[in-house]
C-alpha cells in the first residue's frame, strides 16, 4: 500500500459521519463590511496602501504618461521595463525613448536574460487587474504580456490602476469575477513595497522585492 | 549545524533549558519586548469586539467544516492539482518527505535550493537531510537566514530571529558574510541580506516553499508573506517544491478571505500581508517565467493520529498565526528554544505530542498555568487549555489497552498515583480526615526543611499548629 492510501485510509476510517454545516461566508461579509461608492472605495484603498508605504498618484488618461515621466525623473531612474503587448506599454515605448528613457521589453523567456533582469532593471510598469479597498491591495494576474517577475525583481514597481476596478473586499472581488471557475497560473495580491520586521521588530522596506511601489490611480476625466 | 535536532527528547532537558533563559535578563527582555509589541499590534487590528468574535466563529466553522471532509478534499485537491499540471506526493513520515524532495533535486542534478519560510520543512529537518545529500539548502526569509547563519533554529514560528538583538545580528553578519563590516543599522543589515540572497535566487536550481492554504476546488496553493522571498522561491528557479501538512486544506476559494484576514491580523497585526501569492499551475506555453515544474508534498507525521479523535482533531484547525505564543506567559519567559520542538508555545505543546509521541513530550503539557490566554486569542477557537488537560490525562494516566495516542501513559508513576488515591480515600472519610489533620498539627516538626523545587525560592511548607476546626472550637 502506498503512503497515499495509508494516509487516506486512516483519515477515512475516522471521518465524522455527520455532515458539517457549510460556513456562511457571504452573510458575514454582508453584515460586517460596508459597500461603498466609487469615491469612498478609492479613498479607503488609498488610505490603506499609503499606510503600507506605497505612493499613490491620481492620474487621468491625458496626464498619466507625463506623471510617470515625472516619477522616474524624481527618482533619478533612466530605464524602465514595460510590455510591448499592452496599450499602456506601447504608449511608453512611443514616448519615452526620445525623452532619454531606456525602455526594456520582456519579449523572451527569463532564462535568456535572468542576470540582466536581476542586476540591471531599476524599474517596471505593469497594470493591475483591480484593487481591494478594505486592505489597500492591488490585484495582479501576471500573463505572457506582463510576466510574474516584472512586479517582483525591479527595485521600483509602478502600477497603473483603473479606479473603476476597486472592490470593497477580497471576497467581493473573487465572487464578482468568478475566480473559483478559473484562476491563472499565478494570481497576486500586493499591498505595498516588500518589507520585513525580522530584525528586532524594526520595519525595513525593500527586503527581497520592490523597495518602492508607486500606484498611478487612473480616473476618467476629472482630477 | 544546530545541536537542537528533532531526534532528542524535548522533555529531557526542558527544565534546564527553561532555567537558562529565565536566568538570562537579556533574553527575557528580548522576548518580553517582542511579545508586548506583537500583542499591542494585534489588539489594534481588532478594535471591535463583536467583529472579532463573529470572525473567529466563522474561522472556526470554516476549519471544522473542511476537517470534517478532509480525506475527500485531499482527493479533490490532488485531482485538481494534477489536472493543472502540479505533481502531488504523499509522505507519512519526515524521512519519506525528505526522500521525495531530495529525489526531485537529484533528478535535476540540483546543487542549490532556496527556501521560503516553511515550518513543515523545519519539522522534517530538510536542511540537514539536504546537506547530507550534498545539496545546499539556503533559507531566504530574513529571520530564517539569520538563524541559519548562526547555526540555530527559529525561536518563533512567525518571527524566527526574535531572540536576537540587532547588535548580535550585526556581529554575525560581520563575521559570516564575506566583505561585510560591522553595522547595526537595521536598513543596512536588511540590504546586506537582500544583496546576498538576490544572487542566490538567480542561481538556485530549486525553490522550496510552505503553503498557508491549499484550495481543493481550484487546485491552488496560497502563500502569505511580506518580504517577497516566497515569490522569489516560487517564481525564479526552474523547479518549485511546496510542502504542507495534510490539514491545511479548504474546499472553496471563498473560505480563504476570512482565514487570511484572521491570520495576518492575529500574527503580526497587519490588515493584510504585503503579498498573497496564489499558484495554480507550472509555467504554461507562451509564459515567459515561472517554474516549469511544480510539486506538492503532503505530510502526515502524526496529524492523522490527532484526526482520529474528535477532541484532538481540533488541534488541526490551526492556521499557524503564533498568537497563542505571543500571549503565553510561559513562552514569554522561556522563549521558543526551551521547548526543544519545531513548534514552540501553546500550539507546540498540543501538536508536538502527535509528531514525537508523548514519551518525548510529556513534560511540555505540564508547562502551563492554564491561564487560558491562548484559547482566548486563537483566531479559529482551538480550545488549547482543554486540549492541554486532555493531553495531561493521556500522558499521566495508567497505560491502557486501546490508547488514542502513541506514548499514552508515558508519564504514569505508580507511587504518585498511590499518593493521590490515598489522599482521595482520606478526604472521603471524616474520621480518617480528622485523624490525619490532628497528626499533621502534632507532627509538624517532622516536615523537612528542604522540599525540592518549592524551597529553592520559598520557605518550607508546614502544617498549621492548630487546625481550623480547633480554632473554630476555641471561638465557641
């Protein structure tokens, strides 16, 4: 008999015969978490992610690119990793090289350029799929256009978030988008730059992931 | 290499190790300060008592529901992971788990394994097994990296290096990391660790991680962390091996948000961790990064013994937040190393007997004042004090034919049992009781002046010269 069969056999023998009542998660959220409008959700999201040391900048379709340029300039960064398969990535690729910003694209498997990714990629831009107001959290589903390491290895990670995609809670986000019917290879919740308090409970940023997280929060039209 | 291995008897030497810590004012200050910090951080996350209570009740019901269906869910998880392309392995013992993991390493001719924080990998002593097989196993969580560098073990399940001051860490880095000068600036120390480990993430052949929740319906492995090393270990190397105990399963994805909220708020007082990493597949065609192979090792190691008993099964509700140790007056005074087990503190006292047997752990279950703090703060309402009482009974009652635990009766003593039986007999018969107390008050000069541990810091116990009944009689 295999270890699998022995373990399952032992458990099955002692499995309770009565069926346990299914936990009512939805009711708990309905009675304990507010459902807010767009402005309040955006405010709550911003409050919590800023508490976790992220920078949030409100942008519009008209000015997000110049704001991004300003962010890079203020941090003294002259190279950014972008996707050539997304509209926002292409917008950067159209503008930035002639303004003197070196644009790196993620157009081949990591094995071909791992050392450069780890040692010579100071910043990256990715989109967020959405966000969660309750905890100040970004939702990312990395894909072939914007792969997993893009939001992890560069010391500065800049995220473009459409403020219309902010959910009240994690629970609401997974239900509204039907996550249980299909998750990607990797789904991520990101709530600030990488950090640790492992040395004498002293908080330090930039443990292994990005040292800085900048959110460009995009709203249509008004500032 | 550490001298604290799982192979020794934690009960043996428990008193001596505890005394060492209690006698060390620096260590006591470290633990006291750290526990006060963690307790106040947690309290700040739960300002609303009703919300906390109802969320704990929900957390408890989620864990109990999933444990009730455990074997079915394990099969569902296996089927969904397999169809997602993740290979599932089963291990009954630590040795089997090590064999599986090292076998995968050898298949890939691996030389370096980077590890995210995993208490189950500590439980199986993977680092020693890897070393013996000629494979480097490097801890990448900052706290774990520090204790590994010092040749020690974690003293806390969430904050592994909680027993060390920054000055000690500064000396350790200056001594052990090539090209590093002494600095006790915490930011500088973290950057030193970051730079060393970045190079290792780049070079590693294998990434190893634990699992916080495994979701059966989607075939997803969830990891909670702040540093990003967990994401590094599960994304940068070509092969990812995850290891978990068989109990960490939930059926529905929907069960995850409440447990995640309870976990991070109870553990470190954060409303959420920096990263919540959900892995469902190895790298797919067209994807440009991520491991091309993902494995999951499911470990039993005594958990099925706890499962077999309705009361002891509650031990498996644990989501490993560490709040019970943060609030434990015993843990705060003796620290994590004194226990001599992978899991210290109240949760360690109730889970370790299933992993190591009661013979080796019988001393641990007595190291409690039963103040109840652990049970009160447990986010999934494990009745820890009740389980401690049960384990005391298992350890100290006479050995019987159908034990529910390995090592049942290991602490049984015929003499102690006879003394208690005699005491009970005397207390049940008024005449004998009167005679005994009369003798006590007359023969009090016979009581020894040295009464073991009691008189090491206290005056000896002596029966009163006059019995209560005599005093009452005098007052009329």
